[in-house]
């Protein structure tokens, strides 16, 4: 029998609680099962309340024929990583005002890599340091204005333009920065200025990299899709950037947009992407580059919610190393640890990445995923750029071809409960013609990991 006009029906065909007779008791949401961490939340203190939070993450990795420093190492390596965080969040009652402080300790063991193998910074080691310390106040006294000032992570959308790089043991980007908020019914606008914190393994992180960041990030509302537009300036006036025409300053203007939505308003189809253009100065060269990402997926209305997806990422390369034009797209400030293959062998630079994805959810809190990547150079005489942005291999003549290789990623994630998550995976890289024909010859690489995260 069909539902009556105005009557809400559940997926199983029974009337929902919203449509039950007035005399029937309203359905109540099951109460969250308490645990001992609850005493660390909403602690009354003066004019506000204090939350204490934290996390402990440990991960074991086994790597064959590559490390964080490069590829084709002809040896295996392993790592045991540990990252601990503790935070205090003090919220003023009746206002969107809070003070946040977070400390972090990151360490590693087992690896054959020594501290001396790295320069001043280290991707796995950052002992007992300050990760975040900021004050944030939104909609001050009912106005559209607000601010966030202090040491902070900056994240937007899918983290491709701005992302902290959380997979790394120390986190990729931390900023001493200021944001000025303008929040209206039609648009949220963030005005940004910041300097990236330079992390040190065993001393306080009180210095910055030699560039400034200025930007505008706007999130457009009341649209059938999510739409963000942005402008970012990376400005380095140290005169140490080497272009084709010589040393000079670096001014990278990046502008573009991000979109995310459901195709035709149907929940089965999802799509999204990012388009970014870059102009400015790179040393004494003119800068002109662009990058894009697009994805399309379909989720079947079946048990386990199987999803199939296709994704394409592109970043321009430099076609002529002698024309005084720098055309290699820059990775901006985005995370590289969840894109372009989970082995982190590539950056969003001179890249064509064709990706196929398949995933299922055999249980509510379990996801199993398989990804396939075909990696090609956008320009055959520019370099293959490693995850650190440095050239891994290059054939200036362009005779080695464009196919760098293929990667298969197998991943499984289980949210055991609201405090504990297990994540594991295996990946294999198959070399392509470009690798076979460049100095060092061909190689395959393997990566295995298992990670456990406890948070409260």
C-alpha cells in the first residue's frame, strides 16, 4: 500500500516516527555510550568550557627499491613511525570564540636512513614541539566578520590546493598565519597571509621558509554544486630561484576554482575537480603553467555500496628549457600524500595521472579500495618530479618517451570504534618506457603498511 499524502516512509516501507500518530511516543536517538574520555570534554572554566583532546598514531612501513629520498635504491627499508598529539581547546560560552593549542611529538625507528641523510628538516622526526596555537573568533558580535591568528593548519576542499599533508609523520604544512573571515548568506571569503613553519628534528620550530603566502579563498553558497574560487601568491624575494635565464626572485600567482557535486542531482553519480592557472616570475623567467584534476564516480544501489570511479590529473611541463619561460606547474600548498599514487612517487608537476578506482563497504565502518594509476609525463623533455618536488629523472632530448609507469594500490580501512581506526595497504609500481630508457635503468618497487590510530 502506498503512503498517504504528507506521510513519511522509511526505506523498508514502514511509516517513520515523523508520521506516527500524535499519541505515539516520539522515537528517541540512542544515547552515545559514555566512556572515561567524556570527563575531558566540556570542562567548566571561567566564562567558557575546555576540551582536552589527542591522538596516538603508529605505522609500520616496508619499502622496496625506494625511500622518502628517491627511487631505485636497490635495497629494502622499513620504518616504525609514532606520532603523538595533545590539544587544549577553550571555547567562550555564547560566542564563536575559542583558543586552541596543540603539541606534537613525532619519532621513527628501524629505518636505515640516518638523520644526517637529511638537511635541516626531517620528514619523520619532530620531537616535542608546538604544532598549533591560535585564537579564532567567527561572526564577532553578530557581524559577518571574524579572524584566526596564530600557528595553524590551513585546509580547504579536497586538500589539493591547501592541505597539511597529514600522512607524513610530522605533517607537511604548518603556518604562522592570519585569516580574516567575511561570512554571508551568499559567500564565505577568507583573506590570508602566512609564512610556512620550518620544522626541526630536535629544536623548537621558530623559523620559516624564505617565502610569504598571500591569498583569497571564497566558498560560493546557494548553488546546486559546491564551488570554491581562489587566488594565491607565493612571494620569495631572496633572489635564489634559478630559472633558465638566471637567478632571481619568485612570484607565483595561482588562481582557479574547485567544484564538487552530484551529476544531474542523482546521488549515484558524483563528480568534482580543480582547475588552476599560474603566472608570474620564476628566477629571471616568465612563469606560465596550469594544472587540473577531474573525477567522476558511480555508486551502485546494492549491498556493500560498490563504487567505480575515474580520475585524471594533469600538470603542465616545460616544453623548451632555453626559451626563458617556466612552464612546469607548481604543486601550490597541497597535500601529495593522498593523490598521484599512495606510494608518493609523484608530485603535481609535469604529470598525466590516469586513475581507475573501485571500492566496497562490506560493513558500515569498513571500506576496501583498489586504485590503478597510469603515470605519464605531460612533456617528454621535462622531468619526472618526485613527491618532494625534485627531479627524479630527466631526458632533456625527450627520446625516452612519456610513460613513467603504472601503480596498483590495495587499501583497507576499519573504524573499530569512535576512538580506534585500523588502516592497511599494499602497493606495487611497474616501470614504463621512460624509466627503462633513462640513466639508472628500469626498476619495480613495493610498499606495505599497517597503521593504528587512537584518538579522543
